[in-house]
C-alpha cells in the first residue's frame, strides 16, 4: 500500500504544486523585482535601484499607518484572546445551551469583511448621530470602531480553538489538582492556561496576522478617514499602488516591506509561545 502511494503521489501532488508555483512563487519573485523598478505595467519596468524604498521611508503616511497598525494589532490580539478564552472557559462548564451559545458566537466569522464593515459603519454612525458626530470625526473613534468590529468577528473563531484546547486537558490532571487542594483560580493559572498554550499559539498567530493584514474592514468602515489617520498598512499600500500615478513601484516596495514585517513578527511570536507549551 505504501509503495503504491509513493509511486503515484507525484501525480496527485504535481497539479497543486504547479498551481502554487504559478499563483504564488512566480508573482512573489516578480513582485520583489518590481519593487526595485519604476513601472506602470509589468512589461515597461525599468530598474531604479533602491529609490522606491527611499521614498517609502520618507512617506509620512506610511510611517503613520505602520504605527497605527502596530497599536491596533496589540490591542486586538490582547482583547480578542482574553475575551475568547474567557467565553471558552465558561462554555466548558457543562451548563445547558452551550452548543447554542457556541454557534451564536461563531456566526459573525462567517460574514465577509467588506459587508461587515458597512454594517458596523451604519451601526456606529447611527449611535454617534445622537452626539452630532460620525465615525470619521476623529482617529480615536475610527480606532475603537475597528477594534470592536475585529473583536466581534474574530472572538467566536478563537473561542472554538480555546474550547478544543480546554476539552483536550486530561480529566485526571484536573482531579489531581483538586485533590491536592488547588483553588479554582490556582487550577486556572497553574493547570488550564499552561495546558492550553498550543491553542494560545494558534490563536495569537491568527489574530496577529489577521490584524496586521486587515484591509476590507478598514476600507469599508473608515477608508482611512479622517485625513488618512485611520489608514492601516494594507490600505496604505493599496492607495499608493492604485491611487497615485507613477508610484506603482513605491507601492510594491511597501508590499515587500509589509510581507517581511509580518513574517518576522509572526515567526518571533511562534517561537516564544511554543517555548511555553507544556507537554501533557
């Protein structure tokens, strides 16, 4: 059986591998090359060295988008994971209706980002109307609007991951902790949290990367207003590439920097959280 699988596995792997190379590897390598060029289309690209990267770091809107995205990511990662873990902890207590609550909390994750952004824009503006303001009145409103939207969409998904982690804890470990006289808070801090660290690793990774890459919701909710003060990195790259004639190369350079930044931060996060995982 194993010999047959090894013999014919290339036939099944090849189509997916070719699709990956054509759809990801080739455009990625081409994108890196274009970040060193001035172009309007791929065919008229002219190599200009690092001039695009110099323009990136002299672009105040990009620097502001970077700091805004970093601040938003920190806030989103902390709030989403704390709320998701709390809900997961409560829903594993075995009371009636837990399956219904799990379904309700998970449902927002099924809604598309652009639709979600417009829905919440109507909600926020409807509330702020009573105070004669809108969501784009200040960057603070936009920031917390994005944070609430992100929490509402992502908490349910992370909750499922945490529930799986908590339910995977051996009952004998919990019983042993109770026999030793551990209180509920001690069991939570000394047993449950260390044992669900693999779930923490996954959830933090997903929330971290999703927050950094946020685009649809940012475009629909605030579109970077007021005065690009709520513009995140992905939207800033989009506006540079498609909104400024002759800046396609700069936009591509921003995209390369964005990729490297997200990859490095995500890998560091995976390294440090995996070190804290406890083997059952």
